[in-house]
């Protein structure tokens, strides 16, 4: 198996020779179970939650009795193994190290095959450590990995406990370690900069030995003796009190020539309850059929890593170039890990995003909208699962507005909108934005799935929102849009594009439901509005940011759906005029969002690149993004909001909106 992983890593090397991820994903499943390395070398710093708080996992290895570190800082007197490479693929991350006369390959796989929502909802990371001799001599190797109590608390002052269970049978016992916060109450908190403090963390090794105790003692025993001392029994206690860890050491392996060694384990988190949806707690999709925590890993021992799936994705992305492969690779797992997939009490699949490093909102429509290309491209049922909670909410009597909601609450509680005026007033709502978003996503979902029944189920709402846009969307009033950080803006030309496209999308859905007269009426209406738009937005050699602001400009990223869905609304000259303008106004690290500032948005810039009518111009807009990804000084999971001159993060990180990077996949064949 080690040789197989090494071969795949070599294939990736062609794409990643000069690729330096801003942060490297290790254990990435959902907004709570999300651990990264923020440094070039895995040994340079502690592993961290995406929020930047330490969630230490320490790795060491003994080669012929000499100990080396391969993950995190740990014991400072233990030398770091020489990191040879780090390769990130869509489902896993592979590191290679040299220690003594051995090459060690460490592989983290956070199963991310979106074709199976149940599997994708599991918080189960497969870890493999393999060894091979590089000098022809025989070497004895033992691997070590530990998990700090920081992984199960929001703050280190909270108390932790530990224990063991038997996950196997009397004939083949499998000892599993557990670590949890004492008295943790599921779904007890809401907010943005939070870590989970309920449920249980499991370490399920295939062989080897488990131990529990203070980090210094556990690591010192292994470094000096290759063994553990007796388990510590002083518990519960605060996570900072000796920094207790759950530790594993592998069996001993001798490697030489073709004789390799490999050890496997699963790092799994069972949150027990994942989301509160209108005051009822829901479990992750994998647990919907009363599955217990053991099934997180017990049925996976015989499974092989998802190499074929990873290769399928990268082969597809490679059509857009090796740099696009690198960007898509990082965006893929990050997008999925900013969601939680659950099932309602009737089995309905629901998917909830979290506004990471923003306001912590759950199920935000204008976060769902930029993220949707990844789901439309690879599993439209997940696009539906994202929209379903919003459609249910908007259909309730408590939602009294004629436009679509902004959000469902604050993660992980989806109990009703909290943004702006909430359910109380229209203050700081996004009426044109969210109504347009929902109509466009619904039309794109119908186009990909053919699911007329779901569209018909919510047809009165879609009709209401289309009528709202007919009245208020073409020349929007002073209101917020997706880019709410830029403030209110009246007569927003890009927002007007969204409204026009959304009306055409409604007409398209009319046609697919057999309502041919309505389909023609709405398409003709949208075409007529396009002429008005071109006149109001015209600024000579480009189109304005706002109809009443000459000398301004903006990315018209909402135009992309006209191309994706083949609506035939805007003439080619609009695209060509805008792209020529964009190419003249790029900075070192990308195209500014508009003329007001030098910052940009990653997702929107990719959509804007998709407006290009030839691959040369597409590449010219994308190239600065690739440069930014490799050179940004901010070592955090991909930000989607950064400065195009300094490459610095302005705000946001680890957000789901990077799913917008996959918009080019929706344009294939058009």
C-alpha cells in the first residue's frame, strides 16, 4: 500500500511541484471537525482548527531506536524528520519524510466522495503511515500519533475525560480510544469562532497500542522507550492541565528492500446531534438509520483509499491546466468541510452551510449561491439539500415577506433568520439578491436533475419571487447584495443582471413544467429588460457599477448564468466589452471586485473569468489568482476576500463559497 500511495504522490508532483498551499487540510469534515497545518512543514507548528486555535495532534517515529517528530512541535528536543514533500489531492493529503535510513509516507484521507451524501457526512479520517528503506539496510520502525483534549473542547479550561471500548468481537477484538468533554451538551452554543464541546472523538487503530495521559509524559515515554507508561486516572480535568492526550503507537515494522511496513488507524468524531432545525435536533446523515458510533469506521477497515475518485476529479480539472487543478483541489475539501449533511425526521436530506469567519449564520442563501457550482457539477441532490431548508422556511406563515430569506439562524441552530431585520422588519434585508439567487439555483438544479416534482412543490414561492423581481429587480433600490461588506448601493448594475437572469430562469422553469405561454412571456420580458440594462449601464467602453455613477465599473459575475443555462439574454458584445475592460484593470494578484477598492473575491473572479469567450482571456484572468494562492502571506485556509495588490487576506477564511471555483465545470460543452 505504501508503494501505491508513493506512486500516486509522484503523479501529483507534476501538478504541485511549485504549489504552496496557504494551509494544508488534514482532518476536514464539517465546521467543527476541521484541522489544518498552517505552515510549510508539518513539524513547524501545532496543527490548528480552521479558526486558528490550536488543536494539537503530534506525530513521531522511532527508527532503530532514534526518535523523530513528523507532525507538530511536541518535544522540542526530538529532532524533526526531514520533510521531502506534501501533496494535496481532492480526498486526502500525503506527506513524505526521511528519518534515519527510512522514507515514511503519511496519508490523511477525509472521505469526500459527494456521490454518496451519507458517506460524505461521516467525520472519519483514515490515516496510513508506511515505511520503506532508502539505503538498502534493514530498519525497525514504530509510529506514534496523539490527539490533545483541545480537539473536544471550545476552550482549554473545559474539562476532558477518556476511556476505551471494544469495537470488534471476542475472536477479533479491536480496542478503540475515546476522548470527550465532561458533561458536554449537544448543540449547546451558537456562534462563529467556536469549536465543538460535545460528542466523542475516537481513535480506532488497526493494531498497535493505545495510551492516555499528560502530553509530556506520553511523548517522553515513547521517545525514550518506544512504549507508554500506565494510563493516567486523574480525570476529568481541564484540557490545559498537563494537556492530556489520547495516543497510539503502531506495531514494530522491519523494512528492507521490497519489504515494506504500514500501519492504519481511523480518527473519527461522533457529534451525536449535528443541527437543530426548528427546535428539533437532527443527526448526521450517516446516523439517520440508528447507526451507532462504531459504524463510523468498523465497515471501513476493508475499504481502500479513494484513489480512483481523486484521479477522476483531477483528470477532469486538468483540462483547465495544472494551476487550476491546484486551486480546485484546495477548494473541494474546504467547501465540503464548511457544511453539515443531516437527515430530517422523515428522511429528507438537508445540507447546511456555516458562514465561517463572517457572522456564523447557518444556511445563508448568498453563501449557498456562490458555492452551488460544486454540487451542480458533482451531485445536484446536494444542491437541492441546500435549498430545501430555505424553501420549507419561506413556505411557513412566520416568513411574511414577499422575497426570499437571507439565512436560517446561527450555526448550528437553524431556527429562523437572524440577519438584518430577521423576521421583524425589512431593515438590511437582501430582497433582490436572495430572490434572484433562489430562482437561479432552482433553475440550474432542474436543468441538471430533471426533478420537476420538487420545483412544482414550491412553485407558489418561485412565482412570488419572480413577480417581486419583475417589480423591483431591474433597477434595485438602496440595498445590500452578496457583497454586503461593501455596504448598501442603489441602482446596482450587477444586481440588476441577477434579477434579469432570474426572471429568465423562472420562464425557463415554466417551459420545463409545460407552461409554454408563461415561458415565452417571462423570456421576452427578460430580453426587454436587457435592452434597458445596456442603455442604463453603458459607460462607453464598459458598463457601470451603478446606473447613476459614470466613471465606475464592477465585475458582472452574475452574467455567467446566462451562458451556463444557455438563456441567450445578453449579446456577445456585452461579454467582450467587459472582458477587455477587466484585462486592463487587473492588479498583480487579481481583478478588483469593482472601482471602489483594490480587494476582490475569489469565487466571483472565477465566475468573471468564465465570461471570456476564448481560453486565452480566461487564463489571463485566472493567472493572478494562481499567483496569489502561492504567494499570499496569510497562512490560513483559502480566503475568498483578499487584496489584489498585497495578496493579504482582508477577511473570511475556510468558507464554503470556494465551491464557486467549479463554475468552469458547468460551462463545459457550451
